[in-house]
C-alpha cells in the first residue's frame, strides 16, 4: 500500500512513501517544517521536553472529535493516519480572525521572544476543545510540557483562563460534521504496509492482525505511543528497520472495572489511565500526576511503560505494590504473569518474541491494605525519577503487627525491585518506630544503586530509607 491518509487543511491528504523524501519514521515535525506555510511548529529539544513542537491531533471518539495536544517530534507520519492534523496556522478563520486562545495571548501580552508561543497556543487550543473546566490546576497541567525561556508564564496562565472560561463555537465546531465525514472516508481496517529500501512499517487496526504480524516478524519493534522508541530516531539517529504500529488498535484501548479489579488495555494512554484511576487506584493516579507532561501522557501507553522495563519507569513500583498482572498473547497462546515475574532485568522482560502485552490487571486493595506511591526527582513536573517507590501494608488489626508488606523501588537497581530482605524482616513484627529503625538500617544496605547525572549512590540509599519513614508516618498519623 505504501500510503497513509489524514485530514489536514480541511482536506484528505495522502503521503505515498514510494520514492518519497519522507520515510515511515519521519516525524510529523520534520514533515511540517518541510512545507510552505506551516513552519510555526518549532524544533527545540527533539525529545518531548520543551513543547515547542506541540500540535493537536483530532480523532473520532464515537460520533464526536477528540482533540489532544502531542509533541510532534515523537510522532511518526504513519501514526496520524485517520486523524486530523491541526497546526497553529489552522486556528484563524477564513477572514484572518484569530482564535480565542490566540486573541487572549495578544490581549494579555503573553508572548515575549515568541519562539515558544505556537506550542503554548496549541496546548491552550487543546484545553479549549476539551470538556475540562479551566481551573488553575488544569491550566498549569495543560502547559507543564511547554517551556517558556522568557519566564512569561503568568500572562500565559491569565490568557488560558480568559479564553477557556467561556468556550464558544469556533471554526472547528462549525466544520466538525464535515471533518468527521472526511475521517470516516479513510480506511481504518486493512493493515497498512509501508516498504522502502531500508525499512518496513506495518500499521494494524485489529488485534488479530497484530498477533499475526508479530508471528511473521518476531524481531519487529512494537510501538504505540512512541515516546520511548521515538528518541532512538530523534536523538540517536537510528534507522529502525522493522516496526509494527499498534497505536490504532481499539481492542487494546479499553478500561474494564469489575468488583475485584481494574483491567486496562495496553494501548490506553497514560492520560486516560490517570483519569480512570483517581478514585479506583489513587496510588497510581498520584504517580501519573507527576508523569511527563500532558502531551507525553496523551501519547504514552501503560503497556509501553511496562514493556520498556526501565529501572526508572514510574508505573512499575506502584503496580508491584498493587500485585498487578500482565496479560500476554500470541497467535496460539495466552498467559498471565505477575508484574514482578514479568520483569527480567535491565530493560528486559519475559515477553516472548511472538507475544505482545494485551492488558494489565490491577486488583483492588483488600479492606485493611494501604497502598501508596512516591517519586523523588529534581523537579516536580516533567522529570525522570531519581528514586521512586510503591508500598503496600496490611496489618493484623488485633496486635498491629505486619501481616503483609510490599516495598518496591525504582531507580535503586538495574530493574524495579522489591526490598525482599526488609520485607521479610518486617513480617510479623509490630509496626512501630523501634521496628522501623531496624528496617531502615537494613534497607539502607539492601540495594547498590548507581551514581549518575541525576544522583549519587548514597543519596539514593538515603532517599529510599526516608521514603520508608514517610510511609510509616503516613500510615500511623491520626490526622
């Protein structure tokens, strides 16, 4: 097929990769920068940290459009197949009238050097088109992924409040039916096969097709949100020779609640997981509140975060504390592994070459279980963990002794690990300061973390020990 289609400038656009200047791993940022009239999008960091390249993708959500801000430096061109691509140049109406978010930026002098402004405008446009109320917390979250080098955040925040407090119809509302009609004309059923002299890219829309592709191409990279793999192209300049794109497989995007657990599809975005877990799994919600930026959470998936097996992956410690399980599938087999049994070592798992992650099951805590999560980093927002933790405590209520405990840490070893020696020591003992003093000393010696740019070995040991003390204080406080 060698082609992808999407809506851009109110028309269906098609890119044929046969003898094209673009390849399947060309980013949307690079594509836009090659066009005349769409250079408002800027390249800053190239890794999703600065927001200068922010644009908005709209896709079908039932019979409506869902607008999401993303970092275009991490989006490969085939990933926008079947979506509407919106840049800052698309926001003004036919007569040149500015969009309300643009007008508010002008009225409140919210632009200084101007380099970051298009990215901010697109983040605010996504907020304008969302059902969320523009309270300060929501506004700050929407622009966490946008860096203003001139430190002009206050007028930008004021512009967001002014524009989004009264969301009226805009040109996108007026054209919505037409846009939906165009999107429905694009084929989202058959596997798209893109072949160039050096690359093979397969984009599937059905789970059965993904499993068959993985059987035939066991060494192919699986991508969905691409926030991790995309860096191999944008920063390391790697040529990825074989890719299976599962970002459009709806069967992997469901969230199902039962009386005992929550099942989350591997393709569910981190932003959707964050929203779904606020009341059901608050420890996971808390961790995701300091996970990346809105642009990153709109792309990154829970399956990808687990599958990367990063020693500093934010979800793994809390998922271990929750006793989560991972459902894996291939064309001829399905199996379930506990999350800690799934992780093999540094960025390695027990996922077989013909398997993919389908879902993650999170049991709800028992009545007397307490689960909490913690993250230590140099910045509150948009930063990598120095040390993270997920803890679960279950006490015997008669004598307040430890009946069950999980102490899972990220950033302390080559992979996310439980402090098993400290857990064993605590079992059956009184949950008291005297016990914790001994446990903290044991925990201090249990790991041998590395020293790197984020922190030294001794700091990590102290941080882990202090998190255990914090957990103790939070579980014994009478407030």
